[in-house]
C-alpha cells in the first residue's frame, strides 16, 4: 500500500512513491542478510528520475512515516537529500524489529542475536554521524506514542550532540497508528512552506 497519494494529489512538485514490499513485509528499503541491494536499487531509481527531471540531490525531499519515516531519514542523510520530513519513525531499528517483527530483523540482519540487534540499531545513527550534507529536518511524533521515548529521544539526543538543527512537532495523540491521521497535515504544511 502506498501512503499519502491522496494527500499529495495536486501538490505542484515531482512525486515518486516507492513501495517497500521485499520479502513480503518489506526490508526498510535496505536488503537481505546485510546485502543492501534494495537500498542501492532504490537510490539508483531516485537518482535516475531526479536526473531525468534536472533535480539535484539538494532539492530532493524524502518524506514518510513509521517505516517510511525511517527510510526518509536514512536516505536523506546517506545520500545528501536537501530535506527530510519524517513522522512516527523508528530509529532504534534493532530494538523495534526484535520486539515487533523478528522475521524482518532476520531478513535484514540475518538473525536475532544481540550482535544483530546492535547492527540494526547502529544503521541510522552511523549514517547520521558520517553524513557530509545535513538535510533540513522536519520531525513529527505523538506525545504518547511509545516511539517518542524509544526512538525520537535517542535521535534528538544525537542531533543535539552533533549540532544538527531540526524542527520538531509533538502532537497530542497516544497510539502509533494515529500517525496516519496527524502526519498528512504536517507533511502538507511543510511541503507548502518549502515549495
């Protein structure tokens, strides 16, 4: 299922929607058994379409929520995109997948050992630490969503330590599923400001 097709209909920007369905439930746009071939193909697709339209990396906006929010952050930092708009994301990927989707952890990391957990937890944080270009960051989360304490706070701590600036919206909802209700308006608002 593609998210936010209807939300962005009529928005005057080039739009590329990418579905993460590798392995049935997806692989966070990364790959299998630590071979990041899905990531490589995904960024090749993005770059090819951007090049055909004369769009440089600094004008690419990566956006998404939950798994798509993780991907927006990961790709935005790793490939020097200009802007990331991310909501209700996971940052501690190993902790999240081991608890809620161990089959996806096995798919990406190859197992569910403590080392596999740490490998997955480090992915986004290492990409951020190694980034040469820092995107403009717009982050959204629900105040009572458990992702706030377990995923947002560790990420904001890293941003603060690295001197990375960000815009942060803390909405008044408690269930993670509600990100699909609140994030679309946030996404539209900041896209309109950027445009």
